[in-house]
C-alpha cells in the first residue's frame, strides 16, 4: 500500500528522494479531482515526477488506488490545499509545470477571497516555477477566465504563450472528468498557457518549520481546577487566529490538554496543546503534543503562548516564568 501523504507529515521543503525512486523535474497538478489527468501526466511524462494536491479525502483515496493499481512510481497525491503546499513544500524555482484544471469558482462576491487564482497565489506559482517553467489553467467560466487574465497579464515573470488572453480549443489536450461532462452539457473551456520569462521576481520565502515552542508557568491550581474554569475562547494575534475550543484534564497525572484550531494565512491546524507538571510544586510546562500531527509554525507558537497566558492569568498568584516563543 502507498503511504498516504499529507502536508503535515511531509518534509518542508519537500524532498523528492523520499517520495520517488528518481529525482526528476517536478510537475504539480492542483485540485486533481478523480485523478485521470494526474495519471495521464504520469504515463505520458515518465521523465518527470508528478505531484497532485487535493483537499478532498475521497479524491485522494481514488487517485491513490488508481496509481497503485497501475504501478506508477512517478506520481504521488498529497492531501493539501494548493496554497499551503506552495508556501511550505515547494522552494523557489523548483517546479517545471503547474496544471490547474477547473478550479472551484466561488461565485458569491463574499467568497471571492477563497478563489485559488488570486494575486498572492499567482505570485507564489510564478516564484516556484523553474526558469523554463509553465503555468496552465483551464476554466469553463467566462467570469473566472476574465479575472485570471486580469491577474496573469499583470504578473512580472509570466508571459502568455498565445496572442489572445486565452484559447477556447486545444486539440492536444487530455480532457479531465469535469471537462468531459462540460462538453456533453455544451460548456467550453478557456485555456491559458503562460511561461516563465527572464524578468526577475520577488520570491515569497518558503515557510519552514520553527523550533518547538514552550512556556513555563507557575500556578497554584491543579490541572482539573484549570479545566473546570475553561471557557472556549478565540484570539486574533496579528494575522493568526487561535481558537481554544475544548479542555480535558487527567486529574491523576495533573495534566490538561487543550484542543485548538490555529489559522494562519498559509495553513490551518486543528490539534492539541498540553499542560504538564514539572518537578517543582506548582510549576507547569505548556507545549505541543504529538497528537494531531501539528507542525511548529508561528501560529502554533502563538497558540502555546495563548494557552499559557490564559492558565497563568486564572489566579492572582499565577505567572509566566519563561517562554520559548517566536516573537
Ligand atoms: C471543479 S473540481 C475539478 C476537478 C478536476 N480538476 C477535473 O477537472 O475534473 C475542483 C477540484 O479542486 C479541489 N480543490 C478545491 N480547492 C482546492 C485547493 N485550494 N487546493 C487543492 N484542491 C482544491 C476540489 O476538491 C475539487 O476536486
């Protein structure tokens, strides 16, 4: 069985040699759906390694099963938002091609921010392309095509391969499942092919994992008393949102565990933070746990700090003693 891959268990940045038998130029498909296009890429481009990114677990299962059944060793699906992988997995100038086929449109105006093609994402895509890299997008929604054209045309580092903003027919193209359905129902694709030109671009830095955060505190309260006083809370710390949603105590071990949701611009983590006693009476450490596969991001540093400060603030005699938290 193929080991299931997800953004939280992989190396940041990605190490090809851990996933593939050969290190080869990388092609990435974002939002691969049923995986047919991904498999077509793997079969027709044996000299490249193909990575698919998906947020749907069902799509992941289907693609994994097909890749395994076909014995393809140059394709691996990864459970991740495309945006997260661009920020944490792929170093600048490391991807030969990006394929984005029929991204979700998010029609309502209030949801436009969730659209995959937007300024920040296109800048990241451009930065991650190699010197001869290409970016290919297909959409059957005219409004989405116009929006994408508006962004691509103003992106330093990208040049349109066509004389028109897009083309409506590409005879050389393998059709995705969504595309085949669209054709049966009379919808037509708008196809974009851009290549990396030699204009310099600003590279948004690859976000690597930080050292583990921790905070030492003193409190006269026992873990069970701390949990008794718990109320769900939400904090905004810069561009990080930390929601502490549940607390559980193990009274015998004097341990408390806090369930947190940490939202950062590039990643969202739903995990646990632990409060555990130290040797000295009333002293505790607050730290991440191995439960929930969390990664030590700036947001997790903020979350450990938020839990520690909340616990220390519960009693007048409580205080933070020391913190290893990124500022
Ligand atoms: C309309 S479907 C198209 C599927 C496939 N590309 C095709 O053409 O048949 C959009 C796909 O993108 C996935 N998706 C949506 N947002 C995503 C994101 N931010 N990162 C990765 N995948 C995403 C969805 O789960 C879905 O499978």
